[in-house]
């Protein structure tokens, strides 16, 4: 991977009067990376995207795409960035090929070159069979493919996809995921916003979590999980229901007061939260064995991107700071 950053922001800030929409956002993306851009409404995602595509000016700081300043050279930025909004803008009584040709002309691509680009983007998005279909006849998943094809017409270096999997059925989501990974492998740097966090976790190289205009976490999913995980959720599965009280007693003995310790007789599980490390957990497991308790599973409940985001959203933001 080329070490030269493709997308850069440095202390990017945007105010609307007294309202601070974006507060000193600093991040870097490299060629081929996929960024999952996560945050609730009002987090600062849309403000960031508008600045990156040259539609808004920051109050302070700067943003660059391939070294080009997003504020001072907005014309070049429009050729470097392809933006797919969450709502598909279509025209009735227009075929897919005509639709792509229209957008190619808007980017002043010569007619002969437009024919090649239409063929290329339809092939890249798996939409070649739709060439002569009318837009209004397409399913939602088909329209999403055409929208990405339109976004690729001018061969941008960076793609910004706003909720590309929203409203898709499971099969179409898998196809969308595969398409995004394919574009990344071809060298496109991609920013994806989505509220479907498990889907993002499957494709993203890095994740940025925003709340209140502040970048709260940035890194790989694994890095974010490690940095945010304050408590581990442990489960001890007993073979015999009558062993559950003894299991709970040993947990209390080794860890003192454990938060949220629960006993489920129906599942034959003792579940508890702890901040203890692996050595302490190993000592507990030995004690359970030495006590003659029949333990079938001793496991940590995996946490996912949704858990991490909930943790971030519930923490108070430090004003004016990024991680």
C-alpha cells in the first residue's frame, strides 16, 4: 500500500454561528482503505463529507484529497471524488445507458471516451445486463449498482458512499459488500456511512466514530474494541443446574463483587462482567475444576462494533479533543 495519504484532514472545524458542527477532526486514509464513518444524526458526518467534496468551507483546519485542497481547488476535487448520496436521483423514461451518458457529459468526458467508461463501469458494478433497462423499472438493489456506476463515470480516486446497503435485502447486501471490496482491491479509497454496523465491520479497513462533532475513536475494528472495552463479559456453562450456586460463590470469592452477575438455571449459565485479565480468569477456571464442578464452557462473550459504538455514544466527549 502506498504510504502517501489519499484523504487527509487536519483539525477540520466548522461552525454555524454558535453551533459547533465539527470540532478539530484529524484523520488519514491511504489508497485502497475502506473507512466506516459512524455516528448518530448531527454527529458531523455530513458536514465532513460536504467539505471533502468541496460543497462547504471549513471555519478552521484543512482537508485534502490526493494532496489537493478541498476548499481552494474545489473544481479539481470534483474530479477526484465520487459521491453517492443515500437517495438515488433518477429520471423517468431514461435508460441506464442514457443516464450514465448524461453524467459522463456533465463531467465533460468526450463522447468516444464516454462509451468506454460506460462499458467499464457497468462491467465493474455487475450491471452490464441493465444497460437498456428503464430506471423506473429497476429494483432498489439494481438502482444502487447503477448509482455506484454513475459515481465511477469520471474514474475518481475516492468514493463516498452514503448508506449504500440501506433498504437492501440480504442477498443484495452481500452483493453490495462484494462490490465495495472489489473497488477497494482496484485501488479506490472508500468512505462508507451506514447505520448497519455489523455490515460495516465486515468490509472496513478502519472505522471513525463521531459524536457531537468530535472524533471519538479511530482505527481498525480490533483496535477500537481493545481501547473501548472496559469490562469483559464472561459466561460459565455448568453441566448440572445444582452446581450453579457453587459457581457463583467461587466467582464472588475470586473477584469480590462482580458487576451484573446473573444466574440462569434454564440455560445453566453464570454470566458476569469483569475487568480482570487472563491470568485471573485462568485461576478461577482452575478453582472451578478443583472444586469438582462440571464446567462445559468457560468463554468470553464477543463484543461487536455496535457494542463499541454504544460505549462511545454513552461516554461524555472531551470538548475540543480528538483521540
